[in-house]
C-alpha cells in the first residue's frame, strides 16, 4: 500500500470519528478545561524529555568527536614515524650512491649495483611527492 493511500485512509477515519464523536473532536476529552489541565501537566515532561534527549545526543557527539581526535593523533604519530623511516632510507641510499660515485675504479658489479641504487632512489623520491 502506498504512503499516499495510507494517509488518505487515516484522514478519512479521522473525519468519520469527528462526525460520530463531535464532543471529542477538539481535544483529548469532551471538556476543554480538562484538556488544558492535562496539557499543562504534560508539557513540562515533554520539555524535560526533549532536554534530556538533547543532552544525551550532545554527550554521544562529544565522545565520538574525542574518539576521532584520538584516532587522528594516533595516525599522525604513525605517519611521522613512517616518514622518518622513509627519510632515513633515502639518506642511506644517498650515502651509498655518493660512496660508489666517489670510487674511481669500479667493477662491473659495482657499476650495476650503483645503477640499481639510483633507480630505486628515484622511485622512492617519486613516492615522497
């Protein structure tokens, strides 16, 4: 059943009720003064309930926000640690490349090793950008 059809049925039932019970059509009871008293007695509790619900939602939001901040700080700490490791690795590559470049008589194996180091160093630099 569609939502529109259901709303139409509810409206029709409400109209029929008002026709059959005209004294109750305006409020909870047939006595307007009693309706006002009941309304006056219920409203503070409704307000308190809304207020309590708002406070609970605020507390939940606060907890969630603090948890997200802690997670972010933890991730930042991990990132810094990884970044330091990355930079240390690059420094080692540079030292080894400088050492091999400074060597005058290189063997074929050393030349190949130097070439491979330079390729890896470039790849690492690209990762850092």
